[in-house]
């Protein structure tokens, strides 16, 4: 069983990868299941029906998923490729503490069309990590502390998700290098305790390999902590945006999880986790 549970398509503002092409490539790569998780980032992006207000980068408006087009497109793909590929419907919700209401409204409106949602912290106070705007004029401790404090606030106030995505994302954009886990351990434990209590899970994001990070994402220490706290729900996703990303390092991530003592990973169906033996072929 090979499943990629973090897949972006043409419906994400940072991808041109057509849904049909993703599905055909997934079949060619012998993937059994994929879940589309296109981007929603309230606070820094308008909805697609307000595209005239959006920035345009490389000819593409920087907007949230066009929901009325997205979900029918995925439903059609689900039917078209059913004989060879399970196609699941999801979103990657970039939630901030001040955009919880908007994200809750998305789930209230579109949740019945979905199987799965990733909760990610992509910005804090509308300041982006990848541009360095969030880190600027802060010490390494200050921006790491602020990042995890925001994550804790979000998981305490929002439960419309399935797994917490790339939990230590901030390290990907840390100009000072890897911040010691021990300095954030207590707040990460609080976050994971809330995630587990709410019946949610976390993701292993295999883009850590293509970004040449020195460890998994989330880190080995976080995966051990989640395991020790009783966490069981875990998905694996490539965070693909183009053909070369799709399905990458999924098997390797499973091996790492097995070495850490995990016996199962999850896919989702209509918001319910489905557990698969980690050594299942």
C-alpha cells in the first residue's frame, strides 16, 4: 500500500500540476491512493471570487482554492480513475489564530465534500516564513517561541482538521540553523497532547529529503514524543507541487517510522482514519 497524503494541484496558487496529470502520474508510480490537499491561507490570500484583489505571480492570482470548481473536479477524478487509484478530497488549511472563523466556515460549508484536512501554520500575524518577514527583527528563540505559541493557540481553538502538517515547519526557513528541540519540548508536548485528546494526528512530510534537512519533518524527537504520549494517527505526504515530487520518499518514511516503533500509518475516508500495517506491501 502506497499512499501520498499531501498533494497539490493547479488549484493551489503555487502549482500548475493539473489534477488529471497528478492522477495519471500516481498510477504510473504505482501509488494506490492520493489525497489532494490544496492551499487555503486566509489573512494573506483572498478567496477565488475576489481574485481582482489578489497579487499576481508568474501569471497566477494568489488566492485560496476555488471551492465550487475544486470539489466537482476531484469528484470527477475520483470516478474516472477509480479502477486504478483511490482519489481522496482534502485541503491544507494554513490557519492563524485570527483566521479561525474563516477556516471553520470552510469546513462547515464544504466538509461533507471532504475526506481529510491538514492543519498547517504557514504564517503568524500574516507574516510569511519563506520570505523571512516573520523572522526579521526577532532572535531565533523569539521566532521559534512565537511560532509554537501560535500553533498551540490554533489547536486549542480549532478542531476542523485531521492531522497537523509539517509540525516543525519553521526549521525549514530558519536562517540560524536548527533550533534545539529541548528548548521547545514543553510547548510541543502541549500541542501534541491537545492533538491527541481531540482525536487528531500528525503528518510525516517527506519534503524534508528534497529540502536536504538534516532530519525528518517533524523531527525524530517530535515523532518519539508523539509516540510516547500515545499518538497513533499518522499520515505520510510528499507535499508535491510538481511531477518530480509526487510520491517521493514515501517508502523511506515508512521505514523510518517502523524504526521508531510505529506499527501503522493512516489514510482517511470521510474524515475517519483507516489504519494500515506499516510493513504492508
